[in-house]
C-alpha cells in the first residue's frame, strides 16, 4: 500500500482519499430505498421495482452522450455536472411522497450514474499510468465497498419505518456527502481537466461509437462486460435475494449478513489480490474469476436441496464470500483493460461503451431472474448463470488474442502506439 501511495500523483491521492466519505451516503440509502417507497410512502412493490429500474434506463440513455461530452469538455466538468445531479436527486427523494416525485428524483440519479462512470474512469486514467492504474481501480473498489458497508450499517440502525423523517435525513445526508467530491473538483483538482487533444492526423470517423465497436477487441470486451454484469451484479440484488428467500428459504437476517460478508471479503482481500495479480495477464485473471463465480452459484443452488436449514444459511453466506472474491479479480481488470486500450482523446467514449454494457446487464439480469424464479425454474436459473460464467471464460480467452501484452497487464513490454487513422491500439504479433 505504501509503494502504491508513493507512486500516485498528488491528484491521484486527492481523488482516492475522499472515496469512503462520498460513498458513505450511498450506503445510507442504497439498501433502504425500496423500503422507503413501499413501507413509508405506501407505493406498491411492483411500482417501486419499476421506479428503481428507471434509474438504470436513464443511465443507459445518457451514457453515450456523456462519454462524448467527456472527451469534448473534459472529465472534471462532466463529473461536476453528474455529481450535482446526484445532490438534486437525493434532495428530491428525501421529500418525495408520490411516484412522480420519486421518478423525478430517480431521473437525476440515473443521469449521475450514466455520466459519472465514463467521466470518473477517464479522470482516473488521466492521473495514473501502467500498473498503478490497475491497482487504483482495485483499491477504489475496496474503498467504495467500505463506504457503502459503513453507510448501510449506520442507516440500518437509524432508519425507522414508523418515522418518515429518518428517511428524509439519510437521503439529505447522501446529498451532503456528494458535496465532498464537488469541493474536491472545484479545489485541489480544478486544474485536472481530464481531456486530451485529438491528434491532427486522426480520422474524425474513428471517434464514433460505431467505429469503436467495430474494433474486435472492444466488441469482445463489451460482450464480456455485459455478460459479467448479467450473471453477477444484475443478480446480486435481485436473483440472489429472490432465490435465497423462495428456494433456500433463509431469513432476511441471513441475507443481510450475507451482504456484510460480501463487503468484508472485498475490503479485507482486495489488497492481497492486487499483489497476487500484479504483472499477470488480466484475461487469465478473469478466467479464474469466472470459476469462482460458477462455484459460488452452484453452492447457492445446492442450498435449494436443504431449504430452511442451517446448511442453507451457511451456503448463502459461502456464496457471498466466493462471489466477493471473484469481484476483487474483476474490478481491477476490466476498467484497466478498457483505459489501457483507449487512445487518450477517446477515453470517455471507450468508458461509456463499457458503462453502457454494464447498465444493460443490470436491466436484463433482474428481469430474467424474476421471470424464471416466479415460474419455479430454480435449477434452470442456476444452470443459466453457470453457463454464463463459462461463456465469460471463453470470451476472456478470445480477448487475450486481440489485445497487446501491455494492455493485458503483462509488464516488460513497450506500450503500443495507437493507429492515428483509426485510434485503435496496435496489437502485438
């Protein structure tokens, strides 16, 4: 950790030092938003679920324009706009009492999620290089989970469904936490624009999303990102709790403890994992991750054979630990591949493509899980997810043949220069 910190620029240290504070607010509200709508404001669960999905729909809609504007205006400016939208959205939700008011607040949240992803990743890439960049993404992920985990614990003790004002307070606290990155971007990071000038000899058409997606490496990485989200994050908040409650028949307390196990695993092991994967092929790391995820889903499936027992509860907790270990392998790799592959002047667009794949996975994942589990196809659901993990491994090995060793995280190779005509990084023979 000391070596990593010493390798960071001053700007990188500022950017990383406030992560826990700004995600603390997100943790205060994330686990309780649907409870707030249903049990406090009287909105039906069906409508509340649709409203929650609206966030991802808005995020997907604005990701493309957000990536293009990041390249044109700079990552810092777009991150300021996105974070300000989060402040507005949380404030609206704090006082919302009708579905329309919640929809307005969620629109602002969706705008933030869709724009901030490419902007934040582009800003990170602007202040980090090489192996430090991969480490940054991994450590940032651990700190995000730490902040959200702490916020969830505080929110769990404070929020009271019999007192609506407690929910107003936690959403206003979420908004207040967003003032920290805003102050950072207006203060110590005000000179880091995160924008690179387009080379004079670059082809204008090479910067379009269609041209970017026509590159085989980008196309396969996008498919890998989408599939990883569909079988992973798209299920962790929908398929997992639904399966655990209806098939494994464990209590909500076990599910809550399971999420705590997930967070603790990430926070405790991310640094160890980063040290072990340093200098190794990122695609091979992803293959190991798919094995861990496949095993975790099989363990969850087996709990359906012993529903309502202590063994089922242990299986659910084991799932969360194995899944989280896989996350520590995923989060440092895909963002690093994306940003090492991207030409500097197109980094916002490349990150927007990745963000779009993520948002699509988070939309489709819960829909498929809800449909299959509501029809009693629990084993079919597990089989589908495990098959998806296998497909991810195949995609990772295909991607390995399309990217240079440097992009793939192998040290000791010269960084390939981007083709000035296409903007595509050169691929080693």
